[in-house]
C-alpha cells in the first residue's frame, strides 16, 4: 500500500518513494506506448509531443498522470528527486545510459542517499496540506485506474479517451494496479 489509510498520517519516506516509483514507472510505459509520437527524439531535458499523430486519449492520459505525479506525488519527495534518482526520473532520463543520477534509494535503511552516502531528507508537509494532497491522490488514483484498466469496459472511461479504447499494455496495467 503506497499511502497510509488514514489521510491525517503523513506517508513515511518508504511509502512516498514507492508511490513515486509507481507513478514514474507508469509514465515511462505510457510515454513509450507505440502510438505515442514525438516531433523529434525526446531527451532527458525536453520532449516535443506530436499532437497530430498521438491519439488524444493517450495524450490526455499521459498529461493527467504526469500532472498527478508533479503536483501531488513529488511534494512528498525530496526536492529534485525526479532529476536525481533514477527510479523517480522521467522516461527519457531513465533510458539514457549517460544520464548522471546523484541519489539512490537504500531499501534496507528506508532512506534516500546521495553519492556520499548521506541521507537526503524527505519533506514533512503541514497537516492540512498533507490531508488535501492525500485525498486528491486517492481520487486521481481512482481516475487513472479507470483510464488505464477500464477503458475497454467502462463507457465513461472510454468517452474520456475520445470514444476509443487504448491497450496500455501489461506493464502500464501492472503499475496502475498498484494504485487501485
């Protein structure tokens, strides 16, 4: 379970990291979907989506999940985590063998560590903000689940994808199931 059941409980660093890894993984699978097209090959710093060739529903889903990650998940992680920790990185930096990652997750310690082995502190959000973000994440997780897992069986989800179904693939489905 990525987040505590009680919205008033702040997630532990391990829970926040797990949620971040799930969203980063889901984004990698969606942005690498065979029907997702770019105007030029994406890099760790920039990706220019070809909106004419990319199905609107696929772009909508990617945009929704990316906004969830950036606005609701990253606040629980140390500043810069998506640029410094591979498991939390964007799809193109993740795939770049030359990209320099500065932080790693130490599962045994339950902590993020920098290149020198120093613990990178996770933020502690004020209780009211924490409660609001956690509540929003639950709703967004539900919505992401509908889009990725249920668009073939749920008419409302299909309508959000422009009336078409999208097979996001087994890896995206597996990542999304962790959000349910």
